[in-house]
């Protein structure tokens, strides 16, 4: 009895792989450059809201967005308010933080607070939902992170596919637009200036030192 031979493994076309990677990088850089140009224009004459910026553009243009998932709902931020995306974010929980604050994240030596928007947006916390991804939010520099249940996506949508959201109260005032697919676009300008995301740096450092002490110091026996 002879053992049937397996078909030869198909060789990987590394040239095609590199070509696709280069195209993806080029597309991402183009979106980031467009966002930077929008940011410069925003600094010269800041709009009253994110929707004002959308409505003031030509209908032939598009808007760069970073989408993320919370409680099985899709939200988005303008790419101008996103510094980077991190995976497998190791969040260090700290005592004494608000309920929507999960802890801090060490971004290349800078301790940044991490927030879960579910509670602030009145969304149920999915059972067993893992938040391995986080978005680093900021305008001129990284300011804080928000969690996402799945890998965030970068996309460009034509302005004609984005409409103004209905005005809301409280945290629903962050809702500045909605897409044809139901994605809620949050007003990054309001988000970055909301006092709920301002934590005392001394409190973060003191809490971090307290946690380190609890871990490394042995209890003193009498």
C-alpha cells in the first residue's frame, strides 16, 4: 500500500505581498496627510462643531474616519483626532478612578488614562466582550485612550453619505453626524474638551506608585 503524495505547497508570492502592504501604507499615509491639512485649517478658523466642518466642505470631497465598536454598535472619530491605534493594550487598573476610567496605559513612557465610553453613552457592557484594542485620541499630542471591542478601521467616506445627527443632551451632544450605514460620528473637539476626561496627573502618579508598593512590598508581621 502506497501513501498518496501530498500536493506541493504553493510558494508565497512575496513580491505581491509587499506590493499590497505598500499600497495599504500609502493609502493610510494619504489619509493622515489629508487629516493634517484639515487640522491646520481647523486651527486657523475653528468650526463651532464637527458637523460645521462637514457641511462647509464640497460635496465631492470625503472625510477620513476611524471606526470602532462598542456594545455591538459602530462609532467613529474624525481621523484628525486620532494619533494612533494600539493592539493588546495593557491597561493598569488604578484605585480611586471614575467608573468610566479603566486605568492608565504606558505609551512610550507617558502614562495616559484609558476610558470605556459604554457607560457614558448609556450602552450595555457586552458579556465577556474583550477590549484588546484602543484608540489614542489627541489633537496636537496624545491625551487619552478609548477602548474598542474590535480592531478599529480607517476609511474615507464621501460627504454625501454623512448626515447631521439629531441634537441631544448630555453625552449625546457628542453625536455630530451619522452615516448611511448607521455609524455614529462623535465630535472629537467636544470629546477632547470634556471635563470627564481630565484626570489629575498627580492622582495618576500617586495611584501608580501605590499599586507598585502593594505589589512589591511584603506585609510587616508583628
